[in-house]
């Protein structure tokens, strides 16, 4: 919006786009399991048909297809995430995770999905979905458009993703199947991503029944107990509205995003989140953080969202899941 800041509706679309950019194609269909499944997400059966292969994956952690949560050390899990953020070549990164993922490491499964999915969407953003631009053409286009389409980012995406985009899916596996396995293994971020897209598909099919909402709530509730900043951010994109014990709506995408920033999520200027928000707000400046971007277009509402963010974090620290609607 030339000359103006981000408005509420546009901020919402931009924040939601962050999630879409980093998540696989929507789940084709799902079905809630038995009454026992509704009381325990570890027993919930969900079916997932992938776009690339047409294979159907049954999400049940009790089956050999989805091994029980591995005993990997926290350092190993952290290493997967750190390497994902820092890797200059996602093809080699994914290859390095195939062994642990096939052995049942759910963090490895999730980060294979994350790398495959990130490249699918970011490579298309800069180089085209159907007709691929050359690196030189993409660099010229980025220089003409300016921030956030800067040539440095184009080079980074090309270096990370060109090999992966040309790789054989038979070698690396289907990204949605990796997400399904990580979800069945109770990886927190996978649970949130899966819950969000169950919600999207329910809306598309106009079939958002009580059983489906309960399934999504259970997935999000279990994920939130990890207290991970990125989980908190993604819950703000989950299309699930929680309600506090006093009946007041406790959910709000802006408050959850700010809560995640306060807990240590990278919301700095030129972070991935800031960069994506700026795709929707051409008034963005490279020195603006995520809170700066949200505040600039919403001066009146921002203090209430910031207060709610502190409240969310207080409830998370106290383990008061009921107050948050979980």
C-alpha cells in the first residue's frame, strides 16, 4: 500500500503467507478416528494422500510405518534445526538426514519435509513456477523490484535449492509423506502444520465438523506444550480460535506472533518472517523488525496485541493451557 502502513487485513494475509510459503500442499482429505483416538492424539488415525505419488499414508504411531518417538539427544534435534537455517545446499542437507529419518527420527523427518517444501515455494517465487528464469534473469528482476527481492537473497535461494529442485523424488521421498510421519511421531512443528492444513481442507470442503475441530485442537495442544517459539508463531497461523476460561477470545495472529518474538523467534530486520511480510507491504524498510512492521500499520491496536502477547507467554510459562483454550 503506497505511502501507508500495513493494515489489519493485509497483515493477516501476509503473516498467513509466511506459513503457506513454508508448508506442503494441503492435505487432500482426512477422517477422524474412534472415540479413543479423540482422547489421545497419539492414537488418532488420519489418512493423507500425497500430490506427487498418490500414495496414502495412515498416520498411526503404533505402526512400523511411523516408529515411536526416537531417543535422539536434544543436541541432535537442535543440530537439525540449526543446519536447516544455515545450510548453503539443501540437497546435501536432506541427504544427510535420510538415514536418521528412515530409522524413525521424527525431527529428521520433519526437516526433510521443511527443506523440500521451502525450496518448492521459494524457488518458484524467485525463478517462476512453470517457466523457469535463469539466475541472471532472476537477479535482474530482483534488482528492479528492490527490497525484499534483493539479488543476495536470489543467489542464496538458488544455491540452496537448485540441486534439490532437480533431484529425483524417488531418492529423497515425498515431502508430504515425511510430514505425515513426523506428525504421527508427535514432532511439535509437524503437528501444528498438519492441524492448520486439516483446517484449510475442512473449509474448502465445507465439512468442518466437531470431530475434525477436536482433532486439530488436540494436535495444537500437544504441540504447544513444547513451548517452542516457532510453534507459538505457527499456532497464530493455525486457523484455530482458542477461547479463554472466562469466555474471552484468547487467540489473535498478531498477539501470537509477538509472543513468539518475545520468546526468541528470529523477528529481526531481514529475518525470513520480516522479509515475507514485506512482500505484502512495499512500504517496508530493511531496518524494520517484525514488531516494527506490525506496529507501523496498526498503531491503535498494537498496545493491546502486545499486552495479549505478554499474557500468552505468562500462561505458557505457568502451564495454564486451559486459559489459552487448550
